C-alpha cells in the first residue's frame, strides 16, 4: 500500500475532515485516482487510511481555487513558497510542478 506522511497540525486537520487535499512536489510513488493510501505521521506510524478520489498535475502558479479547497491556507504566496521550500529543502517557485491529490478517509 502506498503511504503519505504528514506532520501536525495537518494530522488533526485530516482526522477532523478539514483537510482532504495534499500537494506533492516529488511523487515517486506514482499516486493515481483509486489508490488506497496509508496516511502516516512523520515517524511512519499510520493514523488512518484514505482513498484517492482525484489527481491533477500543474504548477504552483496555476493552482486554482478548487485545488486550494480542502488544503491548509497560507497568508500569501510568499509564505506558501517558503513553506514548501523548507519541506523539500529546495527552492520552490511559481514554475515548480506540483501534484494535487484529493482524498477521502476510508
């Protein structure tokens, strides 16, 4: 089973059904619609399972309001790029490719 890792406070948001979208820069797992995922904390321990209900590839500059719905909010694009640059230890720009993964708790 494919897995995705999340840190707090995202885990709480997922379990409260306030977050049902994740954006991934490097999808080496090739996640596709219909996949069953193990959602894990940063230590690799599963906290729930989810089914992928939609996948879209785009760039940060082309993220739509729909892509952002169900995702944690950022106060600005600058904050979003800084956050993702820290996550991935690389410079994230408007042209960086991103995979939008929409899921439903199983």
